[in-house]
């Protein structure tokens, strides 16, 4: 949900201004598709109440789909340019209520909308396949953009610049150095076996040989430094509103998204953002990967079959045995095994991990700094109890719904291994 955005206009429009004569209409979503799920609200009322949200992968994937499907892996992969609409209901749950899937067809794109069953307990096999296809795109975007680009890749310039430009006795060097442990090493390893040509990402995720190109393009289109840390990220996506009591930090070059370190407030903002990227952001996108994506039908890395049109032989096959059709769609055993192995490895904590709020006692001899860091560590430790209280609150449906899965990824500390919790200081896996 790191790119879930509050809906401001419906139906959605192209974020890149894609020409309709090539890509078809911006969207074929209508009010009628989602009205039955809005608990009596009109679409505009749901928008005004900030209850409608969207995850929109349509434009970047629409641009690349013709290349991907005609590329070296195209005969083995099937995928769409998707959007998903969510409604925040009275029970406090964020529910998917429509998925729009677009794919190249002839000289344009075909758009199809799928919606969930209205009655609880009913099963719609077409809706389940739409969710599988959306999740396959979501998984690829997660690995290439939310994970690799927004944490691993963007940290490299900070590592290099800090080591080149600051003395080892500079106080800012001492402040930032925990964020850099093992990052360059693990990125080098990724370039050898994970994001390399014919590596795991190219072979088993939909973007294939265009993976790194897409990542670089999305950096240019979407990434700005100032929007990475909280609350700026949430505010920019309409998931939060500014706190008027907080003093804003002004940036002279807001056009490019890079702040100037021209005041103490600005410097604090910069250092906090770097710490956020290396610590909580990476922990949130990395250490839950096996829990959420280890079971291939839940989070396929790619799909192997299209969703059939009703009335066809494939549709009859789907309707006769929906689960078997789903299994034939999401992956073969040869795809599943390396993906499971990879996400299990990536979600592991090392035995020498250093966590948020922890530092060697010898890192500074300044008593004022030691006192301030002790207070910081105590606040970090207190977060554990706060998270546990939230997870035990039965009114929070996102933590205690039908699956009863607590959110533990931002628990500050963890032991080694596959724990689904813990926020290390640096990107070391």
C-alpha cells in the first residue's frame, strides 16, 4: 500500500497524458461499477469523504506492455496494465471494489473492469483471476520500485557522497554512518544474481528485460527526495493532512525536489529522511516479503494465462474448476521455487544486525549527544508497546480482520532469522 492514493477524480485519467488513439480511453470505469459497494454514498460523496483510494499502475505498464509481450520472455508471460479502486468502509477496512485491466489488442488497448461478488460467501472466478493479475503487477512494481529503487538504489549516492565529502570526525558523518552498513555490498550482490541480465527479476517477473529500464524511468517520473519521509509521503498521496501546528521546512529549490542544507531545520529534515529510507522504509518493504509473497497464489511474480472471455472454451474450463485454472495461471513449480527461495532469503535478519535506537557506546564521547541519543532510544523502545496495543485492538480491522494478521514490520527490534519484524539502521540484505 506504499503507493495507495486518495482519489480526487473519477474515473481516473492518464497520469502521463497517454494518447487515446494508441492506448484507448483513459479508463472505462463508471459510477455503476462501484456504486453498489459505497454503502449508500454517491461516488462524489465517497471522494469528498476521502473514502475512495486507487493503486494505479496503468500508465507505466501500458507503455511497456507491447515491448514486454513481444520480447524474449513474452511467449511465457501474460500481463495487463492495471488499476484497482478501494473503498474504506464503515468497519474500518480498505476493500477492493473494482479492478480495471488493460492489454494491447490490435492497434489499441482493450480495457475490462472486474468487480467482486456483492453477497458475502459468493465466489466469482473472474474476480479472483483479476486479483491474481493485479497482484502479479503489484509484486513486480514492489520489487523494482518500492524496494530496489526507493531504498537500495537511492541510498548509494548518499553512501558515496558522505564518505567522499565528509571527514570521519565530522558530526554528520557520525550521525549517518550507521545507515550505510553493508549497503554497497548487498547492492553489488544484487547486480550479480538478482537484477542482472537473465537474473531472477528478468526471468520470473513480468517486466523481464525491461526491469531496470522501467526502474530508471520511474525514478525520473516519480522520485523526489522531499517526498520520501513521513509525513510528506502520506500527505502527497492524500493519506494524511498537514499538521498546522508543525513548522514547515521551506526548500528554495522545490521545483526539483532537492532541499538546500541552509538551516538547522533543513539539515535535520535531510538527515531524518536518509535515516527513514535506510531504516523504516526498507524494513517495511523487505522483511514481510516471505510472509506475504512466499505463497505463490497470494502474490504471483507473473501470470501465464489471460483471463478468458465469457462464452469461450477457456471460460468453461475456468468455471468448471476455478482453483485449478488459477494454479495454471499464476506459476509453474519451476518459477515458484526460486521466487520462494529468494523472498525467504531477502526477509532474513543477520546475526550482526544493528537496529534503530542501538549504537556502540564508543561512537561519541560528548555527554550531551549521549544524553540525547539515550532519550531517542527510549522513545524507539516505547514504540514496541504502542504497536502491540494497536495490534491487540479488535476495532482495527486492518490488524484483526478475518485473517487476524498483526502488523509487526515496524517493531523496532528482532532476533536473527525470518521474524517479520525489526528495523535495522541500514539496508544490509
